[in-house]
């Protein structure tokens, strides 16, 4: 029942660019495959619900990629975000702040 509730709570993800994708690409595969990381980063930077996704990840102390940022217990991972160039961060932050003006560190 807990699992069903968790899935219902994640209903907003239906609007994400990653809907129906293998969720492992946001966890183990992202950690292991530098080339894949760039693809995921770009997809999240173009996702219409990136803000909501990141907020969920932070507030639920999640691990893995949320809103294009790899989190560890809800906090930005240095290890799994260190491949991101300034250009990638700029693109991600633009998407994550486009209508709120809220800044993410
Ligand atoms: S921001 Fe990335 S991980 Fe989150 S819903 Fe969009 S595509 Fe999926």
C-alpha cells in the first residue's frame, strides 16, 4: 500500500520528459556512465516540470537525479554533478528558475 501511495504521489511525473523511461538512468546508470549523464542533463534542462521535480527530490530527501541535479539525501552531490560544465549549469538553472526567480545553490 505504501508503494501504491508513493506512485500516486509521483503522478506529476507523467508530465515529465522522462515518462516511461527506465528509472535506473537516474540512479546507477547515471553514476556509472558519463556519456549518459550529459544526455540526462540536457533532457532535464528542457523538462517542463524540472522545478517541481527538484523540489520533490529535496523535500523528500531523495537520491538520484531530480530536476537535472543528482541529489544525495536531498542535497546536491558534488561527486555526481562535477561533470557539469558552466554551460550545462546555466541551462539547468534557467529552467529551474524561469518563473520563480528562486535561486538554487
Ligand atoms: S526534470 Fe528530469 S528527472 Fe525530473 S521529471 Fe523532468 S526529465 Fe524526469
